[in-house]
């Protein structure tokens, strides 16, 4: 069964980011460098990690990037509870698409069984994560604004823009709630074009995100928290599909959505005006001499 990376397997990277390594003394070095005489070994477990996944795409007309943030200690406790839940239900891994569409290991489940599983999954999330984030980029609006501004040249793609917007929201939240605490950003590696997101984050934020698999079926060194990033991204996509104008009362959404919304979170959907404002304020995005 896949597990979270161990503390001794990470080291400091660019701009205070954490990346894979094997030096068991690196985290103590980080802690002593950051907190000086305030350092305690326990403080290492407060290091933050945010796991992201995406949903939607060109065939949906919009792209969602979403994820959860928690401390290393909280993710370790989450992983233990999540593995217990999967084991109890005879699952090797979890994807919300399979669960919602009665596919794969869920095809023989009854509604009561699925409801009970989702309820437990959301309770585990609520117990262990600190905050949720999501960004939605609508493809039609992106293409329209790109005709007037050099939007695509600088944001690479709708997915890359949604990704960096979510990372910025996470950084802003962490700076306010956990100042001076290093944070890692880990994305699901299965998305086409993730290299564009990596390039954009390096250009704009000066650090390199990490991409990992969410299950042993996808590839080596999987990390379980990506499975609940998938959960959030899928449900935000579903909300956008069912309620694009955000007018539906919360009690009208399905149970899994209501449970996820009960966890502290912030979601943003880029409008055409949001994109125009971003272009006008960005130092390197220019207005085109002629529309493309």
C-alpha cells in the first residue's frame, strides 16, 4: 500500500521548498536555520505540504485545479486513517470518478455502501486537513482574452494558469496563517501538459513543483493524499457543471459536495474581466498590436 514520503527522505530546495533526497539530517538543518534558538524537533512536523489534482479540460470547457494543505504530521495521521478506510472496504486506491460513476471496484456497490464510504472519507479529511483551495479557468474566456493580450505566451495553458493561481492562493494563506514555515507543493503527475505548469511556477514563483503518482497502479513512489486532491477537483468540476452561475442552494447539492464544503476552503472562478485585469496588471503580459 502506498504511503506518504518519510521525513528523512526530503531536503530543502529552491526558495525554501522541499524536494526528494536521502540525507536524514537535512530537516534538522532546515529547522535550526529557520527557527534558530526557537527550534524544537517537534517543529519539523509542522512543515506544510499541499497536494493538488485537476479535473475538467477542453472537452468540458473549463479546467479545475484543487488541493488540500496540512502539516507533515497531519498528513501522516491522515494517511494512516485513509489506508485503514481503503482496507476496510477492500480498495487498493481511490478515484472519485470511479466512485461517482460506479466503475472499477465500485461497480458492485450499493448506494448505501457508497454513501457510508463517502461520509467516512469526508470525516477523515475534516479531521486532518487545514484548508482547501480550487481555481477554475473557463476555456472560452481564456481564448477570448488571449486574442487581445499575450495571455497564452505567459501563462502557457488553461491548466497552468489554474495551477499557479491555486498555488498563489495557498502561499497567501500559508503566509498569513503559518509565517516562515516551509511549504511543499505536490501535483498529480498524470495530467498532460504538466511541464508547462512546472515552467510557469518556476518563472513566476521561482521554485520547482513536484509531480507524483497517486497509486501504485500509476507509477512508483505514489502518495496517498493525491487521492483526496482528486476527490476535491472532481467535485468542484461537478459543481461547475451543475451550477455554473453558483445559484443553487447548498442543500440541493449531493452529500459529498455538502461534506467537502464543510471543510474550510476557498474556490475561485476566473471571469473574463478577471483575466483582463490580470493581463493589465502583469508586467510581462502585453496588449497585442492586432487580435489573433
